[in-house]
C-alpha cells in the first residue's frame, strides 16, 4: 500500500531539508497504520506565518475497556523532520468532543514527553504513534457528545468582541478563524477547521488534495474510515461531561469563575481577566517559539558537529600521509647519498688500478701463516698431478707411450696425490676450515 504514496510523498517533501529520511519515516508508519493518509496543506504558526507542510490525517486504533475505537488525529511534519519533532492534534468529528487532560489541551494539541524529548534517530513517527496508542488507551482524548449538544452549534456571543480566556491561557478561536478578534493560538490549517467544541461537521481544508489511488471518505463515518471496527457508541464509555454548552450562548459577557485565588472572583470579565489571559497567551507563545528556535539551532549544531568530526578525521589522514611522504623522502635522500659514496669509491679504485704496473699472480698470492702456505702449496701440487694423469691417459690413447710406461707413471703419481690429499685434509682441519666435498 505504501507504494501508492511514493510519488505523492516525493512531490510533497521536495522542499524538505532531509526529504529522503522524512519519506522513509512516513512510509514506515503506513506499513502499520493503514488508516492514516498523507496530505499537503498550509499550516499557520503562532506568529501568523504560513508554511506548506505535509501532515498525516486519519485515525489510529485505540483499545479502551476491551473495545477498539478509532481516534481521529492529524500529525503535522515540519520541514526539518526528523531533527525537529512533529505536531500532533486530535481532530474530533461532529459526534465527538475533546476531553482535556494531562496530554491534550482544549484545542486538541497533544503534548507528550516523547515529543518534548525528541532526539533523532532514537525518535521517529512510528514510535510516536505507538506511544499515542498507549497513552490514549489509558486516557481517551475524546468522548461522545450528547444528542442535545450535537444539535446546538457554537455561537459567537453577541454584543461583545472580547476574547474569552481558556484553559492554559489561550484565547478560544472563533469558527474558521474569523471574527474581529483572531485567536491567540490556532493549531488548525488556513483552510479552516470547525471548532472542536462546536456542533458542526468537520471540514477538510479547501486546498486539500487526495493522492492518486485514494477513495473518498464515506460521509456517514464523520470523515474517517473505520477499517471494519465499530463507531463510537451512543452511550460513551468515557466519563460524561455536563450537558451544558462549553461556550456561553447568552449576550452577557460572563466566563467561568477564576477560582478562589482569581482577581475579584466576580464571574465577570474584567480588565484583570483580559490582562492575565493575554499575558498567559504571550508567555506560552514565547516559550513555544523559543523552544522551536532552540531545537532548530540544536539540529544545525549537530550537523555542524558531524561536519567538524569528519574534517578532523580527514585532517588526521592528511597529516599521516604527509608524515609518510617525509619519511620516504628522507630514505630516498639517504640512499642517493650512499650511492654517490659507493660510486666515488669505485672510481677511486679504478683510478688506482690504472696507475699500477702489471702484477704477477703468483707474487700476489702470499699467505699470512705457514699453515696456510703449506695448504696452498699442497693444493696446487695435487691439482698439477691431476692434470698430469689426464695427459698420460690422453698419450696412451694416442699410442705415444707404451702401456708399461703409463702404468709405472700413474702408480707413482697416484701414490703422491694420495699423500697430498691427506695433507690437505689435515691442514684444513687444523685451520678450522670445512672439509672438501
């Protein structure tokens, strides 16, 4: 199924800094959560800036009291993904209402430690959605709206343009983000979502385009596929909220009591209420903006740190190569110097030999000790006898001498050769020389 998204994701993520990693992360989600689909839409940040971002829109299955329900969510993926965490929102249908809790605020924004402590590659989209399934199983983020509540759409209080403070210090946005007082915090895209607390049906952004191969959402399911699972029952398993409207319908400018510690405790919108609401909204906006800037800077620092590490490693390799080249250069210079010295010695020896007179070989062989002199003389005489025997045999074959003369001379020379060889062996033994082979 994920193959149908390849071309759509490639086009949608073309302007992302880490498009290949983000595409791989999104495709891993589609392999396990089939009811999530990609969409490319405009997202309005707290400072009013607009950016085209990819989001995963659909439902995730959550088991509550042994019954599986489909929780509608929308996950916005920043253009620096996966080095910055995504933004997760709960998007209730007309038959649901947001249940504020520790992890979900009145606007449907989900805040989890997994998102706050996002670190790539330890964190990814698949792990985030699995954490959402576990958290929503313990504390469901929506509950079924009573029939009387569904029939009463949200109405803007007349006679007052003052923004009403909500939990967490945010001003409640008007339907579709219109009105004379824009919301201080708007998690919904510019196409316009209806207020989660209102009674009108959920509308997709006007510029939403389904990727090729998608089927339209059945209108009877509130805009989300159920994958064969049951709808939310009319008798909700979640704790029922009071049937009174979440927003005031009268023309009087009244709000919920600020509590025992609130200013005035008069249940009337005062300047102090407005000031506290604005201060809280500005403070939260500043915190979120600073955190986004810090996380973006942290991601850039990680990239720069990796680049620095690669450069240092390359520098070490270059230093080692330069050191090896210097060593080889020194060895070559030493070898050249040695060759020059040998060449000079050979030339001097040749020059000396050229100036000398003819040398008698017999005079040149002079031994240093009597033992060696006896050894040399014996060896020379024995070799002479060997030559004499050879020439006697040759003379016999040519009939130059008689056989009697030949035998007589050979017997005498052989006896003398034997004695010389015995003397040579004894001299070599005394001189410590190896025996003749």
